[in-house]
C-alpha cells in the first residue's frame, strides 16, 4: 500500500509496506534543504510517530550524486542582507527537525549514499541508522563560508573519538564510507549497487521483530575498506586538542610531516573568525544536552548574520564562485563570546513539544 503524506514536490513522503519513506527530491540541487522541505519532513514524521502501520522510517535522496548537500545557503545570505526573519525561521524549523529526528521513537534509516554535507548531516546523523555507500562523501564544511557547523554539529562532533570531530569541524574534512564507518558517523555500509535492492527489501519486509531491521541491514552490508583514520587518528588527536586555534595552528606548522602541512594549508583558507567560533561551539557543546546545543546553534547562526565573513564566504563560493574570499581579521574573544548570548524572547529556540 502506498499513501502519499506530503504535497511538497521537493519531498516525496509515503507509506510503503511497513515503512514511512521520505525521498529528498531536488536532485539538480543535490537535494539541498529548503524551508518547505524541513516543514514537510516534520509533518510526515509527526504523522507517522504514533501510526502503528509504520515500523521504520527510511530517508533517501533522489539521483545518484547527493543524499543532501546542505541547506539553502543563498536564501540565508539574502535574508541576512535584507534584515528579515526568513533565515531565522529556516534555522528554527531545521533545528526543530533535527531535534525530532534525535528523539524519534522508531528506527530512522538514512541512506547517505552520495554527498552529505551540513544540513544533510543534520537529517541523517541524529537518526538511529546511517547507511553509507560507495558514493558517500560526508563533511561539515561551514568554516569555508564564514559559518559554523550547525544542525547539531556541536553535539555529535565532540562526541566522536579523540579529536576527529574538531578536525572535521575546523577543516571541513571530507570523509568517505570507510572513514564514516570507522568514526561512527555511519552505522552500516552497503555497496551502492545494492541500494535499490536494500530499499525494496525494506519496503517488503516485516520489521516487527526486535532484531529484524538489524538482520536485514547486515544482509546487505559489506566491507567498506580500510579507513584513513587508522593512520591519521593519532596525528589528529595530537594536533587538534585544546581550546585555542592559534595553538592548533602552531602545533600543525611545527610538525613538519606532509599530513600536517596539508592541514595547515586547508586551515589557511578558512575564515579566522569562523575557526574560533567553531572551536568554541564544539568545546561548549561537549557538555550540553541536545536541546541546549540547538539553542546554541540558533544563537550562533543568528550572530553570523551580523558580521561580514558569512556574506563574503557565500559570495566567493556560491555567487561569484571565485573561491577567493577576503576574510576579516579574527574576531576578539570578547566578540566571539557575544555569539552565545540569548536572543530576545521572540527569537529564542522553542521545541515542538513546547509549542
């Protein structure tokens, strides 16, 4: 039986068999999230939450290139320039969606075969199951546009082993399937050529048994290959410890090995303010609840609209595409701390069960 739950053409939400299946349907835009898509996902997930016919949620992306490449960055840029509330509304509802996924009472299977960045990580990593494929490329690249790894990045990144999350958040490192599995960002691996068969099996299976989903996913799992993290993990932990970006840069530059030289070059292309802001977010987020990280994300995202680097980053990467941003000098520590100040009462984060 198929029952359509969403009228938004950019989200195809339907019940098939015993699963609630959501397909992100903007393949030409690598399924990047719009505000409407976030609202449509919330509507479908809320409808299925207490629906006994739905045992498991399955989320995938249309096309072969991307699961979800992030959020609609240009709209956020334009909203900030205009001084309206569209960016705030998008973030509020996107973070509502992230929180709903994090606490969802049913198994939530994200099929992250393809580009999975920013907002795409937010609609996958907080679910119970993340299945990587051969085309998976996962990253949190926000420092490259003068922003911070939002959508709960300050929650899941500090909870990865060692300093992997700090390295990812600061450099925007791109992880393939073996690294995603090794880091715990993916719970399973399935060869890309088996994805259609996996979806068909999920749609036709009876997943009532306690281990039925795990057994099914294991049937389609394979060996993703060796992870580079087995080699670089020690270097990452040594280089990216501490609370100072300057200290991290100094350690990397002093190391003298090719891997460290590459990291120094990468960090040199990022917004100095975004690097400091991101490190502060991750260190604070390590001790916060998920909801408090979402509150922090909304405050910090809103603060980014008050500076210049976010607009310059979007100009260089999205608008003019010259890949040559002219960053402002790093903000002082006192300015960075202002990013974490509460918003006014009308703009503070609220959650679905509070609304």
